[in-house]
C-alpha cells in the first residue's frame, strides 16, 4: 500500500489526544454573571435561565463563596432595581442594588475581580439603554448618565466597569470621568461589538429589561456586519478601553477571530443567555448531553480567540475542569 498520512496516530489514546490538544479553557478564563435583587434571604431561580438565580446581597455572598472555592476569579454583577424611572436613577444611586452588592462582595472577597455591567435598560421605565425623547434614543445626553453609573460602581469598589449600552463615545466619557475622580486605575471592558441579537431574550426576561417600544437596532449592531465590528473595536481602543468584548459568542466566532487577529488588546466573549438556555432546554428534553455541549462550545469560543468568557456555565465548567485534568 502506498504511503498514506495518518493523523489518527495521535488520536489513539486520551493521553496522546491531551498531549496534542491546542486549546484549553482554564478556570481563570471564566467570568460568572450574577443577578442581584433587593431584600434578604432571596434565592429565586430564574425561569428563563434554569440553574441561575436572583439573589439578595446576603445570599450573593454565599454564592460568591462557592464561586471562589471553585477557583473562579471574576464575576460580573447585574442589578434588578426596586423602581424604574425615565432616567434610570437607581443605576447611579450610591445605594443602588449593584452598588450595595459590590461593596459587600469586595469587603469579604477583596481579591475577587468584580466587574459591573454599566447600562440603563434595567433601570429605565422605557427599557432602553439610554435616555429618550419621544421615540428617539438620545446619544450625547445619555453619556453623562452612563459615565455617572460607571463612577458610582467604581466608588463602590468595582475593579472593572463594563459599558453595554452601545452609545457612541461612552468609553471616552467614562474614562474621562473616572480619571477626573481618581479612578485612573479602574479598567474598562467595553462591550465593543454588541450585536442586536435575539439571543438576549432570556436575559431580558430575567432582568425585566425589554424595551417598551421599538427595538435596540439603532444602537446595537447589525448581525450581518464584520467591518463595522472592526471599526467599533478600533474606536473603543482609541477611547481607552482596556479589554474588548464580542457578544454573543457562538454565532459570532468569526468576529472573535478577526478581532483577536487585528488588535493587541485582551478579548472577552459573552456566551449569552439564549445560547445557555438553548443547551439547557435541549438537555432537559434528553436531546443533547449538557456537559459535553458546554465543554465543546466554551472550547470553541476560546479556540476562536477569546481570552476570557462570560458565561452562566462558569461554575459547571470550573467543576468540569477540576474533574478532568487535561
Ligand atoms: C444590558 C445587557 C444585556 C445583556 C448584557 N447586558 C441585554 C441587552 O442588551 O438587551 C445580555 C446578556 C445575556 O443575554 O446574557 N444592556
């Protein structure tokens, strides 16, 4: 028989396969999103996100204990306010739910990297990510408010602020306001490339943040565009972003790859609520193996070029990594 190439030689055993494995998800790559609510002793499972909870601050501390024990080093906090108004006032209130949560977590776990989502949509009664006038989402008028939200998080002790509003110029504005207030050491991870995606559905139901009119297409990106993604990323780097983010992840692996190839900054990918829930529900129906799907998906996001992954699977993945030394 003529000489044939035999790539299968290196797939013969688990040891050989591990030896030549090119990509691994590490526990330190994982960022765990947690939803915080007002009150005490609250741990309510979120219907749209099976296995995820609305936690009051006291329960959050128990949750964080578990997260830290698993070896996870970063979390991102999302707040559910008591009341919403036109301006999203609770988003920048010193005693807002996220601000309280950040203070409590940093007090008990000073080493944990605490990120905070900076946006207005959970806090405004109209559910948009900026201020509105009639049916218009105002850009420049929203920037001061958004920068104030970021500042209030930094004052509470956040290590990293993560603007997810997609207003033009918000990274520069946040950087300016943080620097002016002696927070030049606080990082910005910018949701630079955030698509107007259907995959945020379960999150919006979890956070009560669906827009009350229209949609988010005048500020979030068209899923069909690549060049625009590169441009958004370039602008955010110029404005002072320390880390870029692509969101969602799985339907945008090409975008993750291109950003990683093009820019020299750390890159995050958000494996969003809808991506998570699809796996959960398919598994619940017995149609897919949840754990294997999780590992395959998160590995592919890493392989595409993400340095870190925000995922509701963070705890499960950390457990899996512990059980499966690679
Ligand atoms: C707030 C925000 C959203 C998500 C993160 N921050 C929702 C949205 O933009 O509509 C989505 C996260 C997820 O789906 O898991 N703007």
